[in-house]
C-alpha cells in the first residue's frame, strides 16, 4: 500500500514568497527608520554633551575672572597682551604695549565680520556676535597657572623667607610667579604687585620653595602676608596675569568645521565654533597670539549681558548688593545699551575702570544659540529665537532670525548665569 504524499503547489510557494518578501520589506523599512531616528537622537545627545562640557569650562573661567589680579603696582611696568585684532581691542593700555591695571572682564558688543589669526590659520568672526575677554592668574593652560601659595613674615630671619608648602600641588621651582601684597583698611582692598623697583621689567619672579633669591619679594613687617600666584612655566612672561577670550568664529579652513553644520549663505558663515582663546605670553611687542580651543560646534550667536550694582542711593557703587541695572557690553565707538537708562554714565565708567568694575559688576549672563544634531528635512524650527532675557528689557535682549535653510535644523539656547566670585562685589 502506497503512503499518501502531499506537497505544496507552485502557486502556494509563490504566494508565500510574496508575503514573506512584503513582510521583509516592511520590516527593513521600519528598521531603516529606527536607525535614522537613532542617528538623529545620538547626534543630538552628542551636541548636548559637547555643550555641557564646553560651557562648564566657560562657567569655570567666568568664576575665576579677577583671581590674582593686581590692583596697583609699586612702580610703572610695561606688559604685552594681545598683539593682533580683534583680541587687541580688549587690552588694558594704549596700543599694543599695555601698562594699565587690568580689568577682570572686558567685552565687545555686536562685532563686525572680521578675520582673526592664531599665527598659522585664519578665522572669520561671525558678525553680530559678542566677544568676552577674562583675566586672572588661573586662566592659563599650564600647571603653574593652577597653583598658588603665600609667604608670611618671619621674625629673626634677615635673608630668605620661605613660602607655605602644601601637601600636594605645589608650585615648581621652575615656575614664574607674581607676588601680591594684600591689605584691607576700612572698606578698601589693596592688591599691590611686589617686585624689585630697580628692575621693573622683571615684575615676576622665579619661584623657589626655599625662598626668593631677590629679597625684594619678602614681607618686611609682621602684619604683612604676601600671596604668590603661578603665571607661566617658562621665562616668556608677557603680562602679570593670564587671559582667556571667548568668541564665535568660522575657520577659513573648512576641514576644521564639521560638515553637518548649517551651510554658508552666499559665502557668509551662518554658524561658527565657540572658541576659548588662550592668550600666549610674549615679552616683546606687538604681543601674543591666541591658542584656539574649540568648545562647541555649529554656533549661530553669542550674546553677553552684565548685571550691575552701581547705585546705592548715596552715590557709591557696590554697597547695597542689589542688581538694579543691566547692560550690553560696549560696541565699537562706545555705544552701550543700559536699563534703566539713567545709570548709563555709571555703567560706562565702570566698564572702563578696573576698581569700579570689581566693586559693582555682580552678574554675567551669556546666551549661546547652537545647532543640535544634523539637518532634518521634515522639521521646521521656529523662525526666531530670543538670545537674552526679554523680561529684563527688550533693548538688552536680541531676537535672532533664522534663514529659511537654517530652519531645517534643531536649535537650542544655552544659558550661563554666573556671579564671578573673585570680584569684590560678590565677596
């Protein structure tokens, strides 16, 4: 007896294969969609993480602005800050040879499109963005700039006096330092730069844990305490502080800018990179170049707002601790926007005067408009973004209008609100 054997017909096989093919196509298309979405989410998260890390460095430097800055000198000195535009516009002194007392924070409002250089490559500053220069001992890139110590008066010792030695993170004997004499009398602080007045060209000293070879750097009275701040790791000291500049620029070399950023429009960059420019020391004219450190990619704008305590009702700055005035930085030609406008003279004066600035500047607000992720053809962002705080005063805030092409990208406004802790007004 033969067994009954039954198989599939050709039609049945074709139908099954067709159904299977359709299922595979649907699943593949879904998988492709998931991969695309995951790529967008991943790139978005990369942008957010990059923003957090870069802006935290920015926040740290804002808090350190003013740390270890001299308020006065024993005798006139000559030092050299930035020797090249646009950074040279934020030097403290006349021309490229600066001899003034440094301001902790110097800024420029609504820059014109200009070209900057790090000595090798060119960078195009984005028109309409702000510029921020911060000055303080710890703003340098070397390990020396991160260390400090102090040296008390020692009775019965006529020669070298030894600085305080920490358990770790001490200055090295090869480091170049400045020495400050700090005093407080009544309501007045003094932070005087100490050096051998017979040699004002070397207002800095070679650090030595066993004491300075030049006893001019030693305290001479029992009530004196000298503070020692690391500045540089070599002899090329150009200024008695370090400096970090923040700005938005697009590198002329297109390979140094991510290809996924919003494209140029008519040859003009729509986005740039938020850079930290560390000013290199140069002990001769014209001064130093910046070392460019990229912090955040695809940035369309950066705006700075200052909050001031300039009026206590009795004609003094920084006395009542109240932020009653906000302002933009100074634009070229000295233009400034102040709210309320009645305090324009006081704010303008404080921006130019190191003492008034450290006594009355309480808050620095920084707003950064940056692209998040790659182009999304199915997305339309809002046409405008508020770069600032319109609740303060619309004249202080800026409305940024995106081009049609820029609206196919996601955008985010990052906000930094910092009370610089090394200004007297916040102590």
